[in-house]
């Protein structure tokens, strides 16, 4: 079965955050780097970049950006978009769970679009943090975008929800989400996103099945203590870096490479 990630334009229409939200997040990332490490023109590693919405804005502000994604279609779209934007970004195909790039010494890594909880196995989480750590400078920051709805414990019901039709430039896509019973022992929810894409007089079907680990800041604090070579710097509003995130729907988890 095809995936929505095979259709970058559809992904952007259905899942990408609004431009003003992306701009706000990029501004907050720049403030974090400038305020905590006095980095204003450094090197950024963007993980699971998709079509590189964050990376393009960061590159426009003067940073050197390397962006990585596992899907070649996403990277091809990111290439077109960065050329249109007039910026130069190094694009790499790779898996965020385990990667080794030819260059290291990044000032910061970022993992946006609330996709970190899709890494559910602890060994994969540990491998991911080891991979990120070996690419950062000592003191380098790792910024992870989190969605507050992952606070919820595993769901027990099965149901279809969020049915909608999204217009495309050359067609439309019907989208619906489906919940499955979660696993209380493993601490994950299970869901699928279905798309029926009508484009250029053709119809394509996609299904993406996701296991999603539920987190809250306390759980993330405990996780950070199990990860060698990291310090948790805190939780911040992605809007203004306020550390009171109780009313926030999304927030940044920020860690620092300890040595």
C-alpha cells in the first residue's frame, strides 16, 4: 500500500503545519540558539525534514542546514522547493533511528512536526539519541517538537474520525483517521490515516499505520536520565519559549549534549 509520504504535495496539504506556525517555530529555534549558545549563523541538522519547510526558513536566516529524510520523494520535493526559495541545503536520505553522516559538529539538531513519538521501542529511541549526539558539538542543543495530545493513555476503542476533503491544486484528497486499541503495557496508541487522492484524472489510495508513544514532560525527564551524554535543558512554548507550558497544545523539549 502506498504512503502519503510518496505524495509530497498531498502531505503538505494534509499534514504540514501552517506557514505562520512554521515561521514562529523557526524564530523560537533561533532565539534558543542565540540566547543559550550565542549561535546566530551556525550549522543545523534537520531530522525527518519532509519537504524541508523549517530548513528552508532557517537557511534563509543565514544558517547552514543539512536535512535528512527516509523518503526519496520527499527529498526530491525539498530539492525543488529549496531551489525555488534560492537557498542551498544539503539533503540526505537516511533513517533517524540510526545514521552516520560524513560531517559532524552541528550546533543544533531539530526534529519537528511532532513525529518523535513514532519511535516507540526503547532500543530505537536510545539508538536515535546516540546518532544525534555524535553529530553535535559539545553543548549542542537538540530541539524536539512535541504534541500535548500524546499525554493521553492508550485508547481502548476502535473508531473512524476527522473525515474531511482537502482541495489540491489539481484535484482533491479525502482523508480519514482510524483508531485501534492501544497497548497499555507498551504505552502506545495505534492509529491509521487513510487517503483517497483524486489527481490528474487518477485515483490513488494510501494508508499509513502509526504506533505512537504517549509522553508527558515527567516521562520525558525520566527518559533523558537514561540517555548517556545528555542534559535536559527544559520544556518551552514553541511560541515564545515560556517554560509554563500547561496551556500549550505543543511544546519544545530541549536537550544539550553534555560532553
